[in-house]
C-alpha cells in the first residue's frame, strides 16, 4: 500500500465513522435525507453517472436484487448502483423533474431469499457484499439470524442494501412514492417494450446468485411480512393494479426517516 492509498483509506474510514455509516455512498444518502443545506460534493464517478442518465433521457432507480445490474448496464453502459430517489432529488433536481423515472419491484419473499443467498456467499464474481458487512454476513447460519439483524438495526444504514426495504429507494422524505413508474420484475419485458428505452431489448441477468434451497417457516414468513409490510402492500397493489401513490402511514414515515 502506498502512502497515498493508505491516506485515502484512512480518510474514507474517518468519514464513514463520522457519518455513522458503513457504505461510502450512504454518506450522500444521509446528508440528503437529513436535508443538509450544502450536501457533500460529488466525486467524478458520481458526476459521470448523472451525465450518463442525462444522455439516455431516463432515470432508473436501482433497487438491489431486482435485476437492476442488467438494466443499468444495458441502459447506461455502466452501473449506477443503489441510489435512492432522494439522492437524485438532492444532487440533480432538474434531472428528476425533466426525465421519466422508473424502478423494478419484486416479490419481497423472493427478494429476501435471493439476498440471503447473496449474503452467505459474499455475492458473486460481479458484485460483492460491502466491506463493512462482509464478515458478519458470512457468519449467518439461519434465516432467523438474518431476520434478527434486520429487526434490531437502529438505522437503515445498519443493514446492507440487499436487506433494505424496496420502498426506501423510491419514496421521498414524506414517504410518498416519487418515481413515475414501478414495474413488476415478471412484467419487465412488456414494460421495456412499452417504455421504448434504448438498449433494453435483450436484458441479461448479470447478478444472479448461486442457487440453493432455502425455505421459510410460517413464523419466519410472518416476521418477514412485518418487517417489510410496505413492500408487500405495494407488491400486492401492483399485482391487483391498485397502486397507491402516497404511502401516508406512521410506519412508512418511520422507515424512510434516518
């Protein structure tokens, strides 16, 4: 390790500790969610991602474990990673106002099981668990341990992106849905054709976890439904074509708050 890289690592760790987060991108999320008058300056890579979104003319909100890597790569030629709509409203408000936005939604149970597989194996060759969570997640042996981890977290930033609620990515600070369109993952092909977005005709799954059987008990399923109640409600509303645009409930407001 060179002096320069060591210095940068030390500064990075200091900033993470100061912000009370374990993922560098969460420094931006926290500053936006708290409504800082002067947000943290964007680095070059983040500015380039915003420019790619501008060039394509559509804003994709990448919810983890929902085929987002494939869509991001096909649409922008790069990964935009897991930034919430609040981040984009903070750093690129005119972009959000001008461009159509969309996100992909998945059955919360399927998404959770995919996340458990991902956590236990430290991701896959194309994507790894964030360093701040890697060791702890590798030690998960049971579903209940994972549910305990989510349930006892004092902040949304105490869990990795793969275990955060889907609605956290698409709601504003008042827990209102703030994207133009939410697409069920099983309806992605037809939605792509309807939206007529470039380069999405043949989306490949770039982030598939190694498959092995995981089954939830009734008690575990009930716990999951309590923890992700809003995600389940949105999923069921999408399937029934009765999607609400305002998640005005104490639970929603509490979950979006930081």
